[in-house]
């Protein structure tokens, strides 16, 4: 394996920092005086600058430095966080991303413009009364030197992260008179010692005219992981006398001589002071996570897939023999495989929140571009989906959100005239039902103008003039390539590209799109997406000589059709099932197997939520864990199957595309109704 | 002559102007494919019919955990059907279909040998007098008085073909 390019590592890190920065800025926009947000953004800027310089992204570091300086002023109370500043830094953030991606490009012009804006945003407030108030008390405090007891401990992996504790000591020393005591009570015996770990805690007595906040600032970037207590000393003397000044080299020496035991004891005594027990409230318990390249996860997934195939083979062998012991092992294997599969799936799952968060910025920009007031709300962010699926949903959702903002929502004046609230709302919602996740984009705009869709479709020759088509089909026409009802082309949408891209993307995920729209009240576009693309639970059936898998989440029930019923239903295409008519498809006929039907035909009722259809098969074999293998390009034209899988005996079974069969059943029903 | 036959893998011990090919028989005719695209030669495998697919790719097989389509040049060329024999083999080739590298199995009656052919002897398919659709043939190479057919796999796989599904 080749070592990853350090620049790539930095790019990944930078992407995360930029993301944090963006979320922080967008939050800050609503809560301008939230100090924690200001700090968060500042920290992201600072880290980006530091890492950027470390990895040779000098231009990025230089540019980021200016933003950092601007934010530092806000943090210190010298300037206010204003919407102007937030928006300037947001744009600067975009520029930083460009610098990360293309460090050698020509950015001078852009940079100058952004820095001017930034300058204006920060200095614009420096004369306002608010800042003068903040500024005046500042110099007043530090005049009287105070003695502080500072105790700080760093996490064991400090050195691994490249933090040097010396720098903190240096910074503290710069503030005033300083005594440092090293507490090495946590140092393990030599045989247990990890030479790369940091086991020390420091007690510092500092007499300085700086404030507590200034001392805290020293530790700003490690605050989340460290323990820190800062106490004002009532009398500095005892601590100083107990403290044993430690020279710098010793402070970082990982393996001190064993003979220094007495000193150690002294340090232990020092730690027995009450402040030791006081943990820093900011100390957050972080969930440890590991970053793994997606391919490795996919590889693992493939292996699990193969294991599942082998397991089902074992199961078949065990079931056909009389060996009880083998059967027990096989059952054990089945349970383990199923658990492993679930764990594997969970590994790949990420909450939709990661997806939804991206649209906050989009809506922010859309507000500016459309001049409309738009509020984005989200729900069901904790719904989890396969990461690959989420990535592939990002673009379609951009189109849908844009479409809602541009076409769906009315202008402020129109909204007031229609008696609606000034601010238009776009809601992103996610929920899980069975084996699929439904992601909806809901707006409270004017709704889809059916008459215009119809007129447009007639002009484009998509439908016959005056033809009656079901409402859902009419609405679905907006997903046709080149279809746009916008009379004017804006730079956002209206070119008629986009919506067909959405349809294609969703179809490639084996999903489907539903549209609901009420004139004057708004539209809802719902994307139904299967949870994962890799493994599904399936029902194995036999039709003629072929084996097929029906995705289990779609199966509603299985019924046996008696011979009389079978005969009676000939020539018709629906059966009555508990007083409801269900259209059905004889798969044997659809697949032209040319075989005789089994004596007792079975019907598997499948549904896609609202619509259902019965599939008549020869035999229901049972539950089957299915590793989905995609069909070759050569079979792109076959829409009845969404994929294939390998059975226990090594033969291939095709996976039925339920959505497609349901619409086939509906069409067939409509045709027969038309005849009748 | 078009690109497939001209595309020669560099670095092999093949004299200039010659290409390394795998020859096989279908319906009594000798066909050849560039050896570089051949992945494997397999005995017959249990096939799964794909209802509704184009007749010349009407089945899939399990090729070591991968589901690959099985194509029949015989059907594409409109040659008469024949039962499989003890010599029948599946030749697995790797082709680029719309930018996706894909493995495809080809049904053959018998696999002959890996040999080298001279490009210079290649001729484009004649416009008239050919039993098979000319667009499916890349070129004909004469050797020892007989013609070896170089099929144009891309053209064959791109062709629509009639669906086997009665509707």
C-alpha cells in the first residue's frame, strides 16, 4: 500500500474545518452575540491556518490569517460580529476552499476584494459605541497583579497530536512571575511506560496583571481534551514554597531517573490539594472515532457478502443432511452472519443530518439571489442511511431545494397579498418506513400550476392535447428532460435541466419520486430511497425453473390461491383480497417460462406504500439474505429486475424490481378498466 | 481496419505488425479476439435466463462471485442454433461499456489456441456476399487459405436486438 499524500490528508482535514466554520458562521448569523460560536469559528480558522502552513499551503495560511485577525478582534470584544462580517467570512471561506483545492491558481483579484470587504466589516463597527464600552474596562482590570494557581493536565496522546506542552509554559511565563511544579504522580513504572505518552500534570503559580480569560486563552486550542483549573490565590506563599521549580528539559523528559523518588513523593503531596478533584467543566467526553477510507469499508462489505453466500450454502447442506451437529453449527453461523451483516450496515450508516446541513448555506445564498425571505427547517435528521446513498442524494436535493426557492416560493409581496407570512418556508424531512427512507422537500409556496404543466407538455409533444392523464403522472412530467414551466430563465433554475437529473439520480438508487401539490399551499416532493445498496432481506420464490428474490420490506403477505380461484381469475387481472381488489401479474406469463403452472399457485402481495400488486409465483421457497450484485450494462434495458444475487448452490437468482412491477400492474389494470 | 485490431498490447514478444489473439469456433467458423481482452476460459456454468433481455445476452452466470452476462455471437450474427457439446467453453472478456469496465462471457463451440496474426493480412468485411451483418465484423484475416473473423464486440453489444419478451 502506498503512503497517502500528506497534501490529501490535509485536504480532508481542511474540508472538515471549513465545514465546521460554515456551520458556525451560519449559526452565528442568528445568534450574533454567542461567544462560544465566535470561539468555535476562530478556532477553526486558527487550526486551518496552522495546518495549512505546516503542509505547505502558504497562500491559504496567509489569507486565513487575515480572517483570523478579524475574528480575533470580535473575540476580544474590539469589534462586533455583524451580518456583514459573517457574510464576508462566509465568502472568504469559499475562497479558502478554492485555495485548498487549487493552491497554485490565480486568486489575487478575488483575495483583494474579499479582504477589503472583511476590513470594512470589521472596522465599520470599531467606532460604534458598543465597542468602546467593551474596550474601556479592559485596561482597567490588569493594573493590579494577581496570583493565580493554575493546574493543567494534557491528554496522554498530546505528543502524538504534535502539541508541545512547553509552549504553554512559555506563554504563561511571558505573562509574569511564574513558578512551575511538575506533578509526575501518574507516571507508571518503567515496564508499563509508553515513551510516547505524556503522564505529567503541571502546577503553576503565576503572578500577573492579566485576566483569567487571558490565561484561559493560552489553552484555547487544547481546552476540549485537557483538565484545567485556575484559582485565584488568597496567599501565594505556601504553594510557592511547596512547589519545586522544575527546569524545562526535565518537564518534557519522558523517562526520569528512578532515583528521584523523594521528589516524586513531594509532588504527590502537592497533588493532594483540594483543587485536584475539581475537573474542568469543559472537559468533554469525546466518542472516539476512526477515519477509514470508504474503499476499505466496501471491501469489507464484499467479504461479508461472500461470507453470507457461503453461509447460505452451508445452511442448504446442513438442511439436506441428518447431521444434528452440523445443523447446530450452521444455525450458529447464520446467527453470526446476520449479526455481522447488521454491524457492517451500521458501520456504513450516517445520519441524514450530515446531508441536511449542507443546504443551510444554499438557502442562505438563495435568499440573497432571489431576494425572497426563506426559512429552512429540518426534521428527522437522526434518520440514518448508507453513506454512499447519502452522497448520491446531495445533488438531487440541491436541485429540489433550488426549485422550491425559485419556482415554489412566491416573492415577499405576493406572499403578503396572498395572506401568507412574509417568510417562505422550505422544510427538509426524513423518516424511515420499512426498508426505505423517505426524504421530502416541502415548501409553502404557490404549488405546481397544473394547467401550465399541461400546456407545456402539450407544446413539447409529451402528451396529446386534451388527453386525460392521472394527476400524479401529470405532475411527474416536470421530471422530463428539458421541461421547465418557468417563463423566465433565471441563473438559478428555469433552464429545464435539473429535474430530470433528479429523476435519473433517484432511479439509479432504485428509489422513486412522489409529488404532491396544492395550489396556493405549496408542494411536497418525496424521494423514496432504499436504505442500502448492498444487502437486503429477500423472499426467494420460484417461477417456472428460475429463482427470483423479492425484497422482503416490500412484501405485505403471501397467500395460496385455490384451483377454483385460479380458474375464476383467468382472463382477469385482479383478485379480491379482503374486499379490496388487487391487480396481479402472473410472473410465469410475464417471463414466458413456457412451463406448466404448479398445482397450487401462490400470490405474493407487494407494495410501494400506496399501491400494491400481487405477483403470482409457482413456489415460495423462503427467507434469503441477499447480497445485491448489480446487473451488467448489457441488461440495462431489462427493467423488471433491479439486480442479481448468488444462491447457496452457486446459481444466480434475479431480484425483482418491485416499484417497476407495481407500475406494470397498475398500467395493466388501467388498460383492462378502459376495455371494460 | 478499426481501432480494436490496431490496439496492440505493448511489451509482449510480438513482432511488429502482428497481434496476439485467441481463436475459437462458433458454428463452424473461426473467430479471433485480441488476447489482451480475454480474462479466462471456463467450462460451461449453470445459466440463469434473464426474461425480457435481448436474445443474444439472454442469460447470466456466476463467475467467481460476480454475476456476468453471457453473450451469444451466434444469435447476434443470425447463425443457426446448435446444442452445446463437450468442447463448448465460455470465454470471459473484459470490455469497456459506456465507460464501465465490464466482464462478459461469450459462448463458444470450441476454443482453439492463442496465436499471432498479421494485421497486414486483414481486410475489411466485404459489402456484399457476406452471410452476417457487416457492422458486427471488425475485419477478416486470412490465414492458411481460410478466413478468421474478428467480431466487433462493441457494435454487437450496442445493437438493440429484438427483445425476447413477448408483450
